[in-house]
């Protein structure tokens, strides 16, 4: 793997740039000096975001693309090269969402989720690798903790995220075998407070949908993505309580998790609040963007100790060692 540049010296291609995690990442990357090629379906939102960044002294261009269409993704890669001469990192963040029992949801809707969530990553990764295998750089794929364990009523999304994990691992190993100077990072967020719930197609029979708590702030995922761009971490997970603890429980006691999730999943994913109707259901058609967070405003955690431990491993080890020494000294004093 080649040495990755600091964020302020990078050109980053970012899909899913006009909402939620992508929007938070675009703004943070621009603030840190990166040049950006913003990719999404919503041209009005892309123009607004690029204008916002450029007005603040940044450098952003955009390409309108549905990542489910390989030709449109390839055109976005060509636009980045035409605009900046090259790119250093490609971030695959675009998503499509739906809630409902798999027996109650249309197969074409399930395919659409897979086309965006899985094939969008494949199309972006292949386009990026074609350019980066010469000069080197990084690819950052936004997966999910739901690529580690599945929950009811988000079956197609979970299946697609499992596929994203498998594709990323296989492609990473093939890249290493070929000696290509490319790093691949997989980001695994827990539930994040974005427009996910409002943009999702709802087949639950409830006014609105939501994610199981706890929810985390999208800025945490933005930090993780940019860390991967700069340092090439293999995996970064966001959320101890809503992520790692559930992954470990699913590995240790899967039948217990089957029972627990069968009992709590519906009540934790339905809501009487439909959210902003202008955002509702963008599975096929563009809906309102330019919001980092949902209008449902759940209690949102703005910190993740698990994330900090991964981004600052040396400091975490030192803090743990100092804490152990302090506990030992306190115990001796009590004696």
C-alpha cells in the first residue's frame, strides 16, 4: 500500500454526498482542505452543497449519478479526473432503505435496495481501483454493523450490507495479491441519526419508521471515514452499545438474540411520527436532501468511546495503563 496523503492534500470522490453521513463527511473534508467531487442523484442539492463549500474557500465539483448504474459511476470518475487531474480516495456512501417483512415487500423494491447498497459499492470500487492502481490511494466503503448481524424488518438492507462486507474483504485480498497500492477500509456504523428513516420506503403499516436506539451523530461516522482516507485502517466500527456489544452477543448467544430481536424489533423500528413528508421514500425518486440529521430528533450520542479507541490506539493503551496503575495505588492505600 502506498503512503496516503493528509486529508488537506487529497482529492476525494464521495457518493451519497447530499444527505446524512455523506453530507457530514463532505463538510468536514472541505473544512480540512480536501478537494471534492460530490456524487448523488439530487442535482439541486449537489449544486447547493458545492456552492456552500466553494463560498467558504473550498473546492468542490459535482456529478449527478445513480450508483446503481455503472455507466453513471464511470462518468463520475471521469468527471473527477477532468476537474482535478486525479483523485486520491473514493468513498462509497450512497444508500437505499426500506422497512418491512420480506414477505410483505415487493421483490423489485428489494432488488432496488441491493442495486444501490451493494452494486453501488461494486461499481464505485471498480471505477476507483482502475484509476488508483497506478498512483495509489484509498477506497472507503460504508458498511454497517448490520453487515455483522441481521435484524427483522430491514432484511434486504442487512443482506446488502453482508454482501458489502464480503466484497470488500475479497477485493482487499485480491488487491494485496496483485500488489496494487490501494487500501480498502470498511466503516461499520451502528444506528445513526440521519434521514435514513425518512428516506426509507415504509411497509410496516405505521405512520413512521425509526432505527433501534441508541442513535449516534453522523459527525462520528464522518470522522471515521476521513481517518480511513488518511490512514487506511482495515475496519472502523462506530458505537459500542449499539454496535460492538450486539455483534459480540450475536456471536456468543445467537438463539438468545433471535428471541430478543423477535420481541423488540417492531416496537423499536416503528413510530407515530412520520417525519418530514418532503423526505419520505426516495427509493426510486429524488426527495428532499441537505439534512445531516433526521427531523425525528431521537436522543443522539455525540461521542463513541469505541471510535476514539480505534482512532487513537496509543492514547487508549496509555490511558488504560494509567487507569490500572491508579486503581492499584488506590487498593494499596486502602490496605
